[in-house]
């Protein structure tokens, strides 16, 4: 906690006035990051220069990958640090909502016999694993390439 307080250049009292634990800080960070991405997907005004074609959903996952590549909020440190399990839990939980709105709740989605909650869990878990693979491989692919790979894998089941 002291390292966080020192890096933020705030006093201990100030920090604890906003966050009781490091877990609370991680949750707030994830809420801010995913709130931004979800809001951007809904109004399409902040897409990091990514173009959208009318046949696919907004590039919300590509947008998220762009944030990871830019290391916004020091995400790479969170993914590889001692709190990575906590961050990954929030990451996956936040992804569940994103997957639901971007893929499951679409009116043009073909219906399958698979339960929606199974699909959401599968897609979110796949995305998290893909991000870990990407980071371990030193992020050689661009967010656009990785988004294309991800869609190639998940769109057939949807």
C-alpha cells in the first residue's frame, strides 16, 4: 500500500479516505476503465481511430486491446503484479457485461441451444486467456489483428 501512496504522491489519510483496501482501488480502476469502454461503444465517439464497418459490432474489444497496448492505467503492471488474480477477476467480471451487450443481447444474433450464461463465460474467459497469451508474447500483434483473431474464433458459435 505504501508504494501506491508514494507513487500517487498523496498522504495515507487521503488514500484511505477514498479506498479502504488495495482491492477497492483495483475495483475502482476496473470500473473506470470498463465504464469508459462501454460508454465509448454506446456512443462511438472514442475509438482510437479504429474504423467501424456496418457489418460488425463496434470495435469494443479492439478498443479494449488498444488500452492494453497503450498501458492505460498501468494495466500491464496489474496483469503481471502480485494483485494480478484480483485484477483478472474484475477484468473477467467486467468483460461478462461487455460480452452480453456486444454479442449475446444483439437482435441479429443467431440463436443456439447453448445457454447465454455459458456463452458469456466462455467468450470472457477466452478473451482473458488471449490477452495473457498476447502479453506473454510481447504484444507482437496489433489490437486490430488480435481483434480479428478473436472474432474468427467466437463468431462461428454466435
